[in-house]
């Protein structure tokens, strides 16, 4: 089926045609498996027909749910944005290096506290 013909179909006709084409593809695959299929090009034609139907259905659903986009905010000039970004990266590296041992110790403490709580629960039971 041609794409122009598919676009002229109503939604219910699209669904009916999709069901029909999928059944035809099922039958073609069955014929292929039983070696009764003589024209193998029917498989690709049917698959493409299904793809056309699904494409038109997707286009229609996108048209209904399409939200208009706003224009993106203008970017800052390159020279102005390089220095603050470099400072942020440097601060992040320094902060991560300084706080890593403290974070590790805190993680060890919380793990040992959890272990102690589990052991206390086991003693109560």
C-alpha cells in the first residue's frame, strides 16, 4: 500500500489494515517454513506495508501530543565561560581530594554501626 493511500485512511481503518497486514505476514512466514512460498518478495513488501502503517499512526500521535518548544537561551561567549568552568573543575578536584579520607572513615563508621545493630538484634531474639 502506498504511503499517500495510508495517510488518507481514518484511525479505525489504519488499525484494521494493520491487523490484516500482520495476519498476512504471519501466513507468509508459515508458508515459508513449510516451503509453500514461491514469491519471497512478499515478505519484505508486507513488512514495509506494516512499517508505513505504524509510521502514520506514530505521526498522528505525535501531532496530538506535540508541545511547542521554546527557543534555547543564548550561550555565553567562549572567553567569558572558560575561566569560571576551569575554576569549578579545580575546586572540585581539590575538594574531592581533601574530603575523600573523611568520607571513607565515615563510611567505615556507618558500616560498623550497622553491623553492631544487626548483632544486637540477633542477641535479642
